[in-house]
């Protein structure tokens, strides 16, 4: 396990949201079903909002704890999260929801790991709050299944 600064973790999370936007936009562009196009369009726009919120939060937090170092497991919330996703132009809404849940779990895991290894209460609180936010997003997405 290596060490990384808090600001770098937050920037990686923002980049992960950008990858999600690109992923959903690509799926929307190739999907055959209108329901999948609608869902992926919504998810791409929603990820954009989350990315912006995280960027704003990052700016605030950087002033306080940006230079802090924390243990980091580099496999969490990376391109590897996109491996094994079975999305084709014929995928249905449930397939997209399943992929979204898997991708969302990557962020939940990242924030959980960071909160667990935090050495100050401020850092623990930051990542715990981000984890709770992603869990809430995951619950919202899970409700879409079967609609």
C-alpha cells in the first residue's frame, strides 16, 4: 500500500465521474432501445452534477486538508471498475442499472477505504460523508430496476 495526498484522491474521484459521464454517453449513442437511451442520458447528466458538486467540495477541502497524506490502495475507483461490464447496443434498462450499481460501488469502496485509514477526524468525516452520498445515489439507482 502506498500513500497519497487527499487532494489527489478527490481529483481522482472527479476524474472517475468524468469517466462515468463518458461511459453513459457512449452507451446512449449506441443503444437501440429508447428506454436505455433515456436512462443513460439521465445518468450522464446526473454524473455531471455529482462531478460538479465534488469539484466544489474539493476546492473547499483543499484549503484545509489537501496536503494531508493517507494510505491509498490504487486499485479502487479506476478504469478497472469498467472491466467485465457486459453492455451492448441491445442491453436493457436492468443491464444499465446493474452496470451503474457496479460502477457506483467502486466509489463507495474508495470512500470507505479512505475513511477507514484516515488518521484525523476531519479526513474520516470527509470520506464518510462522501461514502454516504454515494450509497444514497446507489439506492436511487437501484429503484430504477424493473421500471
